[in-house]
C-alpha cells in the first residue's frame, strides 16, 4: 500500500464568534489566529495542542476524545468527507452545511476547498491512516461525535479525455476506502460509511447498455471501474454499515445546477433495472441523495443505482 507523508495542516472556520484557527503540526507550538476585525492572521503563543506532534494516536485515546464531544443539538451530525474538493464532493459540503451539520474534509491541498462555517479542512492523503486520524481529531471541541463518512473519491487521469493516461496508483479507491473503514471502526467507534460508486459495478453490470460496456472496455475509464469494483467487493467483508451509491453517467452542466439541486433522483435498485443509454444524473442531485442516505441511514449494507 502506498502511504503519503503524515504531515497535515488544519484550517477551521467556527460557526460561533470565536476566532478561527489554522494549525500546522510541523511548526513550533503557536496558534495562528484569524482576527476578523483586521482581516489578518496573527501568531500567538499556545499551550500544547491535541494536534501537535506529541499527540497519541492510540485507538483508545482517539475513541475517547471523539466520543466525549457533546451534541449541540440532537439533529446535528458530524461527517468525515473524502473527495470533498471534487465536483460532486463540493455539492456534498454545501448540502451538509445548509442542513446545519458539521464536517471535516481530508483534501490533498487546502486551497482546493473554500473554508466555511462548520467546515474543517485537513490536508493529507486517504492512503495514510495517520492523516485520517488527524482529520478525526481536527473537529472543534463542540462538534458532535463522528456520525458517518461520505466518500466521493475517484481515480485521476491526466485530462478529462477518456483515453488519457491514469495518474492514480492501482487500488487508490480500494485502499482509501479500506483505510477509512478501519480507522472509523477501530479508533472512532463509527460504523457508517456512504460511498459514491458508479453504474456498471458489481451486479449492475448486466443491465448496463451494450454501448456503455463497449465504451468502458475501450477507454481508460475501465481502470476507475475496476477500482470501484474492488471497493464494492471488499467493503462487504467489513463490519461497517456501508451504502454504495452507483451513479449513472454524471452530468456537470452548470446551467442545470439549480434544477439538479431541486430534483430527486430515481433509485433503480442494486442491479440498475431499466437503465438506458441516455440516462444521466446531475452531480448536485447525487450529492443531495448521498447526504440523505447518510443522515437518514437509508440502504444500509446495500447498493443502489441512481439516475434522474
């Protein structure tokens, strides 16, 4: 398994009137405080932080820290997000925050996601278990316990061309998902994970239109399909309460953004009964469905194909 460096930086924008904190574990024990009046960051001395290099990542202490957080409301939930800077993931962030929930997002670069109230941004890699643990520890003290993880990761190619070379390492999705499941279950006492997958994976392959099958087999998109397939197979062997949301062809048309947000997706079962060649689904609609599934605990330990 490939592992990224465990160095993480943390940006938090609080929902209350307290100043936001930007922490970097590689620095000396100081806190960079954002002064909202002057719109500047100031460095101030700090007492030892739970995000410093001295923090213990033992499963017992991590679970104790997370479970001791108090609920500010019985309806407020806290989520771990992977893939939050992507086109679907950004809609997931917006949907969660609009409902009053909080989230911590693990991203490769902090600049890829705009800080917002209720959102904590941690830089790191899902291929590093220590980075995932840092994300779990990064939430403000008044956050609810971890409720679930929502994963909208995908493999990367050099361009959007379906023939472009693959950049992501083999098993990027499978290993990332395995790491999240292990850390959540063993260290945080959380068993809920919702994963964005794709139509054609698992038992939905049989109902995929023939032209779609030919496209996937002919282009480099097949590598993403294979990795999603590994996630599908391996997550079933865990003790997690998982849900796999298999989206048909994603639509990124900005002109339909508002419509996508308001539209409920159709569920076609695990096998994608009735899938057609022209079927598509907007990213905002998928994001809304992912959040609904996570919040309401729908389709637990099952897969579901979605389309507009």
